[in-house]
């Protein structure tokens, strides 16, 4: 069964109320259209969901695009990234880092279906607008120009063509000029190109200029074949790894965070890893950097433990090391009790593992080569670690993909302070399939 990851981070989920109990996407509020569980409004995607259910699973994505957040996606469904200036829009917008992650997903073989609209100043179509400014980051990389001021005939559903099929096209935009090499027209009508596909690495991107064409109202509209078009398109977007994974990517990531003060200054924090990226937010300062990475058939040696060996247990104890603060491999060995949940289905098993550990004997000297940077914070009195792992395994118990994170809270104290100083650090890893 293939997993379609529905982007519910850059597109607001339904928030309009019908009566006291039915939550749905509405035109009046302009929020939350195209939701897969909305059976109450023509803008829902519940008919698509029903058609896909036998062979696909739709899951919601609630995070920015990254190797970690896209770890379990075969196809990413992006339903009209919200433009931030209309009421009820999603809080977040694509950044260059999101486009980079989307591109990496495509390059290793993933499929992406991006649904957009026009971009018009008309108040009766304001909620149709997509985040043209940020989606253009992707279009610029592809070499595609999108006509933001065009809208197809708003008095009728245009009888566009997708191959031999008749496709009902509502109100949407179009491509400007010729498509770049590697891209092909998908939806056409009277000289307009309303959608296209593009090969990126081993994967495929499909862009449709009328997001509503996949929703309940148009998906099964009499006289058109939108349902068949979308089912066939999603089949084309399926990665080559579905059902035959034999090659994977492994990547890892590290972080250290603190709220600087007299005890731990910004200079001391940055000195833990001078080459790391530096991020400032309201209370905390963050160092982030990439760890080791690998590619091939044997990357599962980088998994934190043998996933197959724990599936039949409800709890296990596994060795781990306390994470260093400077990126080195030092850190005392320990053991962590883990709770294991394994849900089996016809396609294999889904594994969730979590646990925590703590110590009052770990010292700054155990965790970094320059403990004098942190000694002004006082004695390290307690360290707490929490671990989470999500993984998918096939019917034989062989792992297919996984992501995991180990996060630490460190509490230090000086005799003249009534409060504990606190540092946080983490290490995350992900193993994802790659089309050969």
C-alpha cells in the first residue's frame, strides 16, 4: 500500500462549522478546503479518499518539508499552499529550505502532486489564491512561468483534455510560454496549458492549475473524467521503490539549544561547535548541523538497534550513549527501557518505539572536550533523555524506512542561583528509500 502524505502544514484544515458538529471547508470563511475527511462540502476530498483507500493511505503532514517529515511519503499531495494575507490562511509559508527538501524527495524518486489556482485581486475569488511568491521558488528552479493573472472561463467548466480523457477544468491558471526540457503538458484546452508534469531526478512532479478539479464537486462531475485522470496520474507518480525497495539514504542531524545569560553566554554556546548554523528565537539560541550520511543497500547498520528483533516485544532495554554537546562521539554508555508498539497489516508492520532515561552522575567533562565553556553554569545535576522511533517494515519484518530522535534536557545549578540553567541537545536520524 502506498502512502500519500497530505500537506496540512502549509494549507489550513477545515475550520468552518455547519450546525454544532460538522466541521467543513467553506467559501464564506475561505478556510480548510480540499480536506480528505470532509464529506460535507463539495470542496472536500472524501470522494478521492474513498477511491484511493483500497491501495493507498492518506496521512496528514503537520511539519515543514524535510527528510525527517517526508520519511514515510511515497507521494506528497500539496493542496494549494495558502496565501498568508487572506483570513484563515495557514500560518506558515514555503522557505528555500522547504523547496530544497521537496527537490531531494523528488530526486530520490518520490512523487509530488501540486494543486494551485489563479492569483487574482477579485474579492469573490480572493480565497482561491495560492502562495504564488513562495511556489515561484519551485517554478524558478524548474524554469516554468505561471500566469498569475489568468483565470479560465468562470461561466462554465471548460472541457480540457488529458490524453484521450475529458477533464473538467474550473477556475484556474495556466503556464506562460513553452515548458522547459524535461516537462510535458498534462492538461490542455484551446492553446492553454493548465497543468504539466516534470521529471526531477528519479521522481515526478505534477502541477494542476485548478485545485478544485480534484475536490468532491468536480472529481466526479457528470460528463467529465476527472476521477479517472487523477487515479491514473497518481499511479504515474508512484515511486519505483514501492514494493521493491533495495537502496536507501541515511542522514543524521544534531542540535544544541540554550537561553544564554551570565552562566552560559552566546559566545560559549557558539564555541561548542563554531561551524554549526546559528538560529535566534525569542528565548533560545540554537546550533544545528548535519551528521554522517550514507547511501546504499547496507545503511541499516546506522539504525539505533535491530528493528526486526523487537517487533514481538511490548518492552525492551537497549544500550545507548548520552549525546555530546560538541558533536563528538564521546558520551557515557547507558541503557534505556523502551516501550514498543507494533501494528501489523496486510502490507507489513508499523513500529513506534519510545522511552526515557535520566542520570545524576553525568558531568560536563563527559559531554564535551571543553567543559570550561559550561562550568560557569555550575554543576550538571541531572540529565534526561527521551527517544522516539517510527518505522515501517515489510511482511517479512525487513525494515523499509525509519526516523528516530534522541533529545536531552540538561539541568545545571550554582549555589547563588535559585533557578536551574538548562541546555537542550538532540540527535536525529532518518533512513528513506531511493529509486535505483
